C-alpha cells in the first residue's frame, strides 16, 4: 500500500469530504469559523472516532500538521470559490466515493493490524468511512442523512469490507485492497446512477 | 459475579436496549441500515463512553464479536417482527429496567477496579446505564428524554450506586451488587407505576 | 503557572461555564437532573474531549472528585437562586471570558507537554475552551452558537493561542501565558462591546 496513486486518492478523498462539509455548513448560513469547523469535522471525524475506539492516541490528525493544513486550505478555497465549485458537483461526488472506499479500507486495516476480529473490523472500516458525515449532520442539527432513505452508502462499505476479508484469503493483500476499494466506489456510483436504496420499515 | 443468572440478565438488558433503539428509529422512518445503527448505538453507547473515558481500549464490544452479533440478530428480529413486538411493551420495559440496573453496577465496578474515587464511580455507572439512550436521542435529533420530565431514570442509577457504595462496607460484594441492582430496577418500575418525576424549575 | 490567582480564575471559569449550562437547560424546561447534566457537560466537555484525543485517561475530572463537587454545588445554586443570578449577567459574562482564556491556554499547554506540533496545539486549546458549549448546544438540540453569527469566540482562542506560541520564543513561559490569557479575555470582551463578528458566506 501507500503507492503514489493511493496517497493522491487519500488526499482527494480528504479534499472531497472537506468540501462536502463546507458546503453543508454554508447552506445553513454559518459564519466563516463555523464553516471551517464543520469542514474539518467532516474530514477527520471518522478516523478520529476509529482511533479513540481502538485507543490509538494521540489521534492520527494530531500527529503532524499536514491534515490540518490541507483541510484548512481546502475549506478556505471552498469558501472563496463557492460559486465556481458548485459547477463541479459530479467531480465532488466522484471524489467522495473514492474517499469513502479508501477510508473504509484504511480503517479496516487499522483494526486488523490491532488484532481485532474480522466482523468488528468491517464495522470499524464503515465507521471510518461514514462517521465524518454523521458528525457533520449532528452538528448542523439534521438527522444524519446516511440513516435516512438515500442511495446505498454505508451498505457499500459493509459489502466492500466483507469482500476484502474474503479476497485476503487467496489474493495478495495489496490487490485485495484495491479490488475492495474499487468495489465500494463502484457500488456507490451505481447506487446513485440507478437510485438503489434500502427499504424503510 | 458472573453467575449464570447475571449473564442472562445482561443479555436481556442488551436485547431490551437494542429493541428500544430499533423502535425509536423505525418511528422516525429511517431505512434498515439506520435502524441497525441506532439499535447498536443504544445498546453499546453507555459502555463505550465509559471505556473511552477511563482509557479501556479497544472498547469492550470490539474485543470479540458476541455483542455485535447479538445486537445485529436482535435488531433484525425487531425489524421483521415489528408488529408482534409492539404487544410486549411491558416485557420490554421490564428488560430495560433490568438492563439499567445491571449496566449501572457493571459500570461502577469498572471504575472501582480502575481505582477511581467513589463519587466518580457513581457517575461512571450512571453514564454506562443511561448514555446509550442519550446518543440514540441525539442521533434522532431529539432532546434526550432522560433530561426532560419523565419518570425517574438516571436518578434511580445514582441512588442505587450510592446504596452499593454503602452496602459494600459491611456486606459481601456480590450481595451488595445484587441488592443495588434490584433497588435500581425496583425504583424505575415503581417510578413508572406511580408517576414519580423530578421537578422542573 | 498555578499561582493562587490562577487557581481562583480557573475555579471562576468552571463556575461560569456551569452556570451558563444550567441556565440554557432551564430555558428549555429540563428537569432538575437534566439541568445538572447539561451544566456538568458544559463545564467539563472541552477538557474531556481534549484528554480523549490525546489519550490522557482516565480524563482529568475523573482523577479526583473536586471538579464533580464544585460543579454539582454550583449547578444546584444556579437552580435555587435562578431569579437572583439573572441579575448578574455581566458578571457571568466576564467569568465566561476569563474561563475561555484560561481553559484555552491550559489545553494548549497539555498539547505542548505531549510533544504535539504547535498548529495542532492551538486547535487543541480552542477545543478545550469551546467544546463544552458545543456539546451543551447539541444536547439541547440547537445548532452550536459558536458556529453561527455571534461575537468572536473561538477566533479569540485561535489568535490568543498563536500569540502565546510567538511570545514563548523570547519571553518567560509564565509571562507569555498570562499575556495570552489576557489577550483572549480582552478580545472576547471587546468583541461583545463593539459587536465584532465574522462574515457569513
């Protein structure tokens, strides 16, 4: 892992999550500081909860200032170029899907490295991928969108995580990871294109 | 501790908390994944916050997959047998009261084992018993019910916790625990039967 | 640090945060227990999140029962003397500003002591100063006030934190801290007096 391509995708994922947080906050008419905080929380929330739950402290984003500076720069750019970024909705959505896949598998790997059992690792990966958005919604006083009727999101993480566990048995770990990441992104994209949703009871 | 009866009661408590979370989520028309997450959070929220605060990581439910599977199975059952379970309101309420008592005393014991002072341990027990429901309400965008006018809930935990501290001085620990658990359940049940509430200022 | 004056100011800050939480909760018509919890969370929320993020567990307020008892006493006083305290709005506001400055610098110092990089320490200080109020608002089902248009709050923490980092280079640490604390309080007070706010996009 950690090929150049993956570092770039992780970066793009962080950027996409940051922008998604910034836009949600601007829609609620928060002030500039509020927008920065929501953007930050959206980008690091999932990884932070994962680190706290497994006891990996100080949490990842505190270990150097790269994450903080990247998120700050991105959020400021989102604020200043608000009008232009709106036209890149599709691009943003694709980044978000890439970030979701990568964050999920990174989170799972951290759990496996810590010796946790596989079922728990799938949950940990899903938390890593999805919880930033949950925190964003709670802080903005909305019911988290991933709990409501929308196109598959967390479900893609769970299926991709289980796929990764299966593939690891007989494929090289790097290849298994790559396939799982592509599967999560792909499912998420197809779900939006074809309107795949979970039932409501 | 850990007699067979107590393992069963702990299980029933987890089941009751899971079902209570699942029903709250279904009332808000969440999709199936949302219902599972809210059910899960309601069941493990209190213990997770306790573990994070005292630094017992990975947190309890991550150490094996029993909790995850029990909660998953229970929540799925709640979803599929929604109509029938509704008729067991009283049964559910009694499980919840049992779970409340047991979780509170388990939480306190963890604090005492970690050498924390007794006042803090009562708070830790109360957090363990009550915080799952608080998280459930925050995620569903409600003001937590235990903060509003309703029958004694956390108050029963606090009184039961203080009773446990007193009884420990001159009784066998197992007996003191049992009495405290019964006291918490009993107070909660009586509070609902007789409508005992705290005043509002 | 830890001159007598500072212990007193820290105490006053805790008291002010407690009272601010208690009043917010009483406005929402919570019962007595709800008021106590919200008061408690407002007072210790920022420090608790800081401790969890850097892995300093059991978290500070659990290490002895002073914090718990001070907050309990203060919150009960706020409940019983509700009518009279309302007339001390200005006094409360000044305590809150003092607490904000002191909590921010205490939080930063913990980060520096843990060897975290300076940018992260400023964020940690800001979290320590502000997060109690954020949690209070989330539990009361409001969008956190510090994210919305109001007089500078977190911004004062950030500027004061950066000032502290600069001053440390060539001043005695105690003096640098004192200046930074005064700067944060002062900015907050001037912001309210002159209506300084951040722009909304």
